[in-house]
C-alpha cells in the first residue's frame, strides 16, 4: 500500500504578530516530488492520529526516508483501528532502555536546540548514566534521583552546575513521560549568582589592549547584550544599518534560547558604521558571518579571544562573554531604561532576573546610600 498520509517534523514558523516559534510543519505529503528541503529532513518525525482530537504519533526514524517506511506501517495500524479491528502491538523493549531513550532525546535536542544546549544535556545524561544502574526508563524512581544528587556532590561540582545537571535530567525524564515523584526538598540548592559587571576602568583596559578586530568583537558584546551564540552566528544581514538596529534571530544550526530571544536591539551608529566598514573592507556578502572562526565557519570559542585580551590588559577576576551581557543590562538600568525595556533588549521572559539587577543598581545609587546611612550618623564619633 502506498503512503497516503503526511509526515510532519518541527520547524521554525512565524505567527501573525511576527513572532517566531517552533511548530509542526509538513515534511512530506503524498505525491510530493522534487528536492527535499534541508529543514524537512530533520528528526523527530510525526504522523497525525485524529481519533481523539489532533494527536501526534512520534516516529523513531532519523531520516525522512526512514520516516516514510515507518509511516506506512502506522498507516496500516490507523486504518485497521478505524475499521474496529483490535491491533495488538508488540513493544520493542530495546526502545525503552534508558540509554536508548537518552540517545533519542539527545538526537531531538541536537536537531532543535543550539550546540551548547546539546553539550549541556549530553554531559548531564552521561553523569546520570554513571550514577543510575537501571536498565529501562520505566524502572527509574525517585530514589535514583536522590542518589544522583549525592553522586554529583561527590564529584565536587559547583552548586550551580549540580542544580543545572539535576534540572536537565528531570526535563529528560518528563520528555520520556516519567514522573518519579521528586519533591521540593529533593532538589539541590539553586545558588543565585550576584549580578556581576565589568567596571568602567576594566572596559577601558580591555578596549585599549585589544586589536582592531578584537575591539569590534568586545564592543559588539558590550553594546548589544547578545549571548555568545548570538554573536558567533551574527551575519551582516542581521544589521539594519539604516536604523542602527542589530537583530538576534535563529539560524540553521542555531536556535535561540526562547521565542522572545528573537529581538531588535538599538546600537550606536558609530558601532554599526564600523561593522559596515569591515564588510566593505573584507568584501563580504550579507549572508557572511561578522565574527567567523580563523579558518571560516562559526567560531565556537569566542571566549578565548576575550580571555586573551584580558590577559594582555591584566584584568583579573571573572572574565567571560556573558559578563558583557550583565554589564549591558546594568548600564541600561543605571541610565534610566525601564525593566520592560531592558527585558526586550535581552530577550528575557521573566522579569525576576532583571529586577535583581535593578535592585543592585538602586542600592549603589549615591542618593539611596545617603538616605539609608543618614540615620546612623548620630552615632559617629561617640566614644572616640
């Protein structure tokens, strides 16, 4: 029997209000001819089952060609069920193995998320496999998560790493449809890192110690508040030079952290001009990366450039790309931008993070410091 049902995968879509999100898209439909778009050959794949409203049946196939074979089998099952025939399916036990589920999940993450996100989940699940000795996903229990938390502590990982690793594993279990009953007190502590910024004198040292190309990169981080992946995938097409707006949006091989992360950030005309001068000098096209790796392609190690400049500038303490993002947030708030404005610039959904920065900025304001300390001035000098 020829395949007569459509196959779907999850691709980037745009809503009526212009927001980008990931939704179900037809990857193949009966009678389709011609070349297959690259986006249509990305797993996971699905077929629709409308017996109880719109339902999605996830296929195990890793290519569209494999999905067609599997979808044809599903087609037989759906038609038999529609005729009232009882279909007895024999479960494939290997697919329910913990390691097999982890591999399928990582494949989906790799297809739909950034490389950095895949690496984080891959490392988290590697550690979970070392800790958990269960064979099948259905056997995983709350006790295994508690033992995993103890295992992470013994690995002498940082508190935030422990929390993030534990979180990643619970997200994986939820994807598997497993609720193991983890309680509130079972979670590792979630340390809140104090918002940290580069001070004006450190920024000056960094910019003076940088070469021309390095200085452009540092200013790109500082003036946009973009994440590392957003800068490394930035192309000249993402620069609206007429309005001096820089655009963060998903690319092939790079998905943004959230749908709200797609945004336009106003940037000083002087910096936009420098970028466009670089484009002309290097004879680049709109589709070219602005900060490519030395041998071409996406530079996955921009942090090495930042650390190299910091060494020359003798800037000590924490040095990384994300600290520029924190610095941009702090500068915007200090200059009077509102919390909703800054949230839009950096693509945050939850205002709690920005409010932490705002609280720090308010505490540091001289007038607020004076107001807080003034009542205690009456005790100055007593007993001297």
